[in-house]
C-alpha cells in the first residue's frame, strides 16, 4: 500500500501529541511505551501498540523517539539493538549537543541513521502549521522524510549535518527560557511580599517582556562588531540599577540568589574597567576565554 506509516517510541505528553497528529493525517502509527497504559487512548483512535521495542522498530523505517533524554533512549533501544539496522531514528528527546553526537555514532554503528530534533513548542503546539522544530544530521534523509516531519510541526529548520546542531539550538532557546521564567518568578515573589498577586502585575510583566526583543536586535549588531559603546547606557549606571534591584528584593525578604548573581557579573565588568562602556560589555566576560 502507499499509505504512510511511522513508529513513535515514547508516549509522554509530546509523544502522545505527535501520535495524535500522525493519526489525524491518516498515517498508520505503531507505538511503544515503557508504561503500556499510556497508549490506551491512542489505540482507541487507531494506533497499533507493539508488544516489544523490536516489533515497534521492525514495523517502520521511520521511527520517532520522544523520550525524557538520551539515557532513556539507550535504556529503551540497547536491548533491541539488532532491530535497528536500516532504521531512521528521529530523536526528539532533548539533551546536550555532545550526547546527540555520541548517539548518532552509536546509531551508525548499529546500521541506523539519527536525525536530531529540537522541538520548540509544548504539546499543544504539535501538529500546528506555525510551530517549528530544529533538525540536524544527514540532509538527504531530512529531505526524504520532510513530509512526515512537517506533520509534527509545520515548520522545519535543518541547521546542518552535525548531529549536535539541533540540540545546540534547542539549548540556546532553553537557557533563555529557564532563566527568563525564573526572572518572572522573582518578580512574582517581590510583588507577593508587597501584597500584590501575580495577576496584579501581569500587564506590567508582559510589557516588560515584550520590550526585550528590541534590546536583542539593538545589541546583536554591536556585540558582533565588538563595540560596547557607552552612548546609550553605561555599565556604571547598570551597576547602580542592579544594586537597587538586589536591595529591593533583600528588603522585601525574598530570595536573592538571582539578583545577587546579576550584581556579581556586573561587578566583574566594573572590576575589568568597563564602567564607561555599555553593559553589553559583560558578555565578553561570559564568553569562552580565547585559548
Ligand atoms: P516525558 O519526560 O514526560 O516523557 C517521557 C517518556 O520517556 C515517557 O514515554 C517515559 O516512559 C519515557 N522514559 C523515560 N525514562 C525512560 C526509561 N529509562 N526507559 C524507557 N522509557 C523512559 O517527556 P515529554 O513527553 O514531555 O517530552 C519528551 C521530550 O521532548 C523530552 O526530551 C522533553 O525535554 C522534550 N520537550 C518537551 C516539551 C514539553 O513541553 N513537554 C517541549 C519541547 C521538548 P513512561 O511513560 O514509562 O514513564
């Protein structure tokens, strides 16, 4: 038959959403999950639950992996390694670029090809046209299976042959996501100590967050040019500001781990002689030291 088919291994919230998207598009979907009961709803919608990992791998050339991390992948696939020959493993489990590279070699040694993926949306974004996933690994394999990958997210961004690149782009997004979300928790804690609820500060928090892309764009060009001009902001001004932030949080009796870390980085910039430069000069202290 010409019907398209795919295997999905790992039925957390993401794997479940992916399986659902493939079923909605009329794919034959074989699934496997360590905890078999997580397949129940999908089987009711037409998915086939493979009794073993071997059978899940044998069912289709194209195998989507949606596991917690790469250790979970080894735990799942190692015992079934003989069934890996000829498989294309689209690994959408998140982990470090180094782990993604090692896994691509591991797969190749067993006759399989890994395409690394980094999905940038939560389960609700799976199957949506505007959602996007980073991929890296063999371009020809990516091109050949693009239609299936576009079922997962409508936009697909192949970054290059290096299997670590998709994981790197994912991690670049995640370092921003986690630290930014914690900056919001800090604001909520400060508000709470002053009798304000999260809902009370929501419009202000949203406006503040929405102002950030303009700063990214403004500084990107200057950073790449190595120009940290103090024409619109000076580190000395920033130093005073972040100390006000630290003291406001300390006075309120909330946790100061985050603002103290910011003060520490600004202090190092001041000590390095950047008082009259832009606060963007701090990025030079954060970059990998040149050999
Ligand atoms: P979960 O961690 O909830 O899914 C975990 C899946 O991995 C389950 O199927 C679980 O099986 C399986 N698993 C974990 N450890 C093992 C193991 N040792 N052996 C076998 N199976 C194992 O993750 P999500 O579905 O939320 O996400 C999947 C991946 O996608 C993760 O890497 C995540 O970082 C990434 N991601 C998640 C997003 C989100 O919003 N959720 C957004 C973007 C990326 P069992 O059911 O038996 O526990």
